[in-house]
C-alpha cells in the first residue's frame, strides 16, 4: 500500500474460516487490497498468506466481542492510510440450548459480535463511503432472521437485528452511491455447528450447503446492489411465502420441534469468530 496515497480496500471480519475466508478468496481474486479481521491470530495469518498471493493484505487480529473493538479496528485502518470502500461483516457465532440455563457471558459476547460490532463498524466506515459516493456493505444475516428460534433464541434474535438493520440502511442510503445488503443463507457446513454446540444429528449440523457456494452467491448479489439475498430458491420460497402465510404460533412450535432434533448440546468447544450460519 503506497504511503500517503489511500488505497481502496475490502475489509472482512471473521476472515479466517468458513464464509469469511471464502469472501477473502473472492475479493483477492478480484485484485482488491484486503484488511482481514479475526480473533484467532494464527488462523488469520494463514488466511492472509493465502490471499496475499493475489492481493495486498493487512491483518488485524481482534476479538470483536470486546468493548471498543470496532473503534480499535477503525483506528488501525486509519493508521494504515487505507480507505475501506467495501465492508463485509461476516464474524459471528451461535449457542445452542435453553435460554434459562445458558451461559450469560457467552450470550453477551454473541450479542457483542453479531450485533454491536456489525453496528459499530458500519457506523464508523459509512460516513467516508457516503462522502465518496461509493461503497458496499454486506452484513451476514440468515434465514433465521425471518424466524423464531427456540433453543437458539439469542442467535436467531441477533439475525433478526442484522436483517432489519441492513434493510433499513439500504433504504436510507438509496441514491447515495452506497449499497447495503443482508446475506441470508440457510444452515451451512462450517465449524459453526461445533462452536455453537449443536447436536451432530441436528438438521443445523447435517446441512450440505457449502461456504464457497454461499460466499459466491453473496458476493455476486452484493456487486449487483441487492438489499436482501436469500441463498437458494428453496429458502427464497420459505422466507417470501411460507413464513408470511404460516401463523406465528405454528412457526414457533415448528421451529421448536426442529431445533430440538438431535438431543442435548454437544460438549462446549472453543469460542471463536465463526461464520454465523445456521443462517
């Protein structure tokens, strides 16, 4: 990156694995300069080394669940002299089980990554995009953003927020040259299910949808300026028709039964910035 000459960059959170890593590969193939953010410095370095074969890459190891994390990322980007014209808020994680017995600290960290960091990073980088009349923001939401989520109540609720937040901004920013998109995938085969302690037999863990397919679709839709992108025709039908005509009490009961499949939560694993995908 040339000193004194801001370079347009794509900033991706959760870029060390899953969908975030696939976004990094796509942006690098486009020749974009990259700023990759993730909590696991070791995995982040590996991802940056791979993307660095095609593009200029900067790494920012950061735990986005910590208070003030977004501001620290923003300050480091400013110190680099970089201009972020594409922000991909991918980082997030989930937790499986009844809310009354959930680890409150983990729920608060989830809200910190899935909601607070998305909000703060968007607020910090958006004014510059508006000033330049050019920019793209992709927030990783989920098909769960359209649904109630017994046994994953906080996770589903965070995706409701991301979806509503993104749609609202997309309308606010119409005509400014800046687009905002909520990418809504179904459950995806990544390390998310293990991190969230979802039972291996659950439909959420047994999905065949892959991270490359979701990232490729989302990247294309972002470039087209689409405000909401639901991955696969099946789930577009689900979210546009079935969810709207099914009574809410029936949806709650159906999702409770579906989410209960597979038994008790798996043993607790390491908490990390995983892609938020029982989406």
